[in-house]
C-alpha cells in the first residue's frame, strides 16, 4: 500500500526537504501534495485522498493549529494521522496538540525520526538498508 502524503509548510525548501526525506526513508510513498498554509492544506484534503499529513505550526493565513482543529471537526478526516513538524518550543502548545491525537517532531528533524514516527503510525516498516542487512 502506497501512502499519499500532504506536506503543509510555508517554506517551500522545508516542504522539499520533508518530501525528500520521506522518499529516501524506504517507506512506500505514493503521491505527495504540498500546501503553503493551513487553508491550502484543507483545500488539498478536499481534493485528494491523503493518508497522512505533516503540518507546520507557524504559517500565514491559517496556522497549523487552526488547520488541525478543522481537520478534527470533519468526521471524514477525524482519524487521519497528523504529524506536526515545527520549531515550536512552548510545552503548553505542544501538549495541546498532542491531545488532538497528533505526533510531534521538532524542526530541524532527523530523517530517522521521521521514518520511525511514520512506521509507528502506519505499522508499515521501511525497506532495510544495506548496512542493516550486513552482519
Ligand atoms: Mg513555518
């Protein structure tokens, strides 16, 4: 099963980095969709089948927290896995997000962390790399 992924971040460089990381992680990534803010993210969700969303917090127009609230209000998207990828330092805000059933990854992120969190959420393991099959 290939995972369709939505990446929401106001930095196009960060979006590209996240998508590159996902593709290199050995996870079965299907189509990737991008959005520059929460509103565009919601628009992408309306138009496409998305299995998992990676969402920044600080963005213009609509921030990630507002977007996540709207996603969780919609029965169709309620159970969609969301990973917040953010520089957010406020523990209160992070706690509030975790209560909405999202995972949190700190920016800058390690590729390994992204891979682990997605494997954990989906139950899909990555293809072992050569170094891991060596013994
Ligand atoms: Mg941002």
